[in-house]
C-alpha cells in the first residue's frame, strides 16, 4: 500500500493486479495496458473517483479519464483471456510526457 500511495506513475496490464491503484494519490497516473479489442472501465472509474490521472492503452488507441463513450468491450468468451503481446512504446512515451505536466 505504501509503495502504491507514494507512486507518481503505476503501469500494468489490465486485470485485478491493478487493484493497488486504490492507493494512488490524487494527481498520480495509472497506465493500463489492454490487448486489441478489449477495454474495461473499472480502473478508469476508480482513478476518476480518486483524482488520479488515467490512460488506457489499447494498441494505438489511448483512452483517457472521462472518455467513456459506450459499453466496455472484450467480455466475450473468446476475448477474456487474450494476452497483451505488444506495447506501443511511442504511446507510453506520449502518456508519460502528458503526465509530467499537470495541465494536460
């Protein structure tokens, strides 16, 4: 808990492993990585309630806090256990650059 509470940035693959985001301080950033065709809002909503910044990375698509435009997807049986095989490093760099600035 103390590590999560003192983190400026938490990054991980979607799922219950990111439950420690509950301890993020206001202004901290969570980067959640999804496989293509999967996006859930659980940790995004949590970050909004905590005052933490949220970025969900799904391939080249970046979901931001407050950007829920439709139902979550990827709950179908064939999508539930899809592994994250690649991570868009340019998108991670862009997110981290945004996270460094409190106004973007």
